[in-house]
C-alpha cells in the first residue's frame, strides 16, 4: 500500500468534500494505525481508543466522521452489534478521485489557455499604444471651402488674383445676369488696407451661394454704385464677362 498515494488521494477529495477537522484527524489516525499494523487490508480498532486519540467524547461525532470518509471512498468500516470495536480498511482508490483529477486538469488547461489569450491581447494593446506614440498620425489640415469656377477650382480662393476671380464669375453670368455679376465683382475686389481683396478675407467661399444671396437682396438695398477717383482711373480697367 502506498502511503503517499493515500495522502494525495485524501487531499484531492478534500477539494470536493471540504472535510471537517474531526474527519481529517480520524483519517490520519487510521493511517497511522494501519502503518503500525504493516498495512493490512483490514484491521480492528476500539472505538474508545479512537475517541481519546483524536480528542472526541461523543461516539455520534465519530460515526458521522466515519460515514463521510466512507462516502468519499477513502475508507470502509464494519461494526458489530454489541462490539466496542470496528473493522477498518483504507482505500487506495478514492471514489471519483481520477474523474476529479481529469476535470481539474481540463480546468487547468482552460485557465492557462485563457491566461495566454488574455496576455496576448494585452501585449497587442500595449504594442499598438507604443506604436501610436512613436508614429503619431499625421494631421491633415482641413481644406478651405471653395466654389470659384471651373479652371480655378483647384486653387484656394485666398490665392486667386483679380483676373482669376474675374474668370471664376464667367459661368454665372447667364444665371444671374450681367449687372448683378458686375456689381458683385466690384464689391468683392475692393482691397483692404493691406491690399488683400475683400473676398479673400472670408473664412469660406461659395461663389454661387453668395451670388444667390446678392441677387435676393438687390431689391432691398438697390444696386451699389462706386465713386471713381483719379487713383482708380490710373489702374487699367478689367472688363468683366458682362461687357458687350
């Protein structure tokens, strides 16, 4: 009989049954007695001797402990009516111990797999964060809104020259009329103190949208007229698409 195997079986089944202190004391006492008996298949032992050896006083507590150990498949015992002793035998194969060991192994494998999977996910997340820190995404500046005609549409309205702005108005003469486009053009090319044309000072620009607003407000504000100064006469006149 293998002493170590018996002990291992006991602690394995303890995971299932959660033995009480009296049951633990009884089992290891019986191990000791059977060892002294040179590991017999069965041996007799006095109930009072068992009680005093493991610190019990009530035989009912002893009976309860023996029954639980028997249910777990760790021992077997027989009592005789009127006898003060019981016959014990220790089981080298505890009930369900192999099944429990297999289940424990499967659970362990699942736990390890889960830990490995979780570790891999954490490593990927960490690597992604480090990669983002080392190679931050390049911020692309937002494009300025523009709708300034056909040939000039690829160029920001803030970069248009007066001639290019004039060309951008050509497609809208038929829709809005020559005079409307002429007034619109004269208003928006007015330079600021720094020489920047008025339309270039806007944050966004949509020629068609602004022409539509201009057209709707013509009846309200009338057509704007400009006073021509000598300085204006010195500049070459730019004839718009409205010129006949």
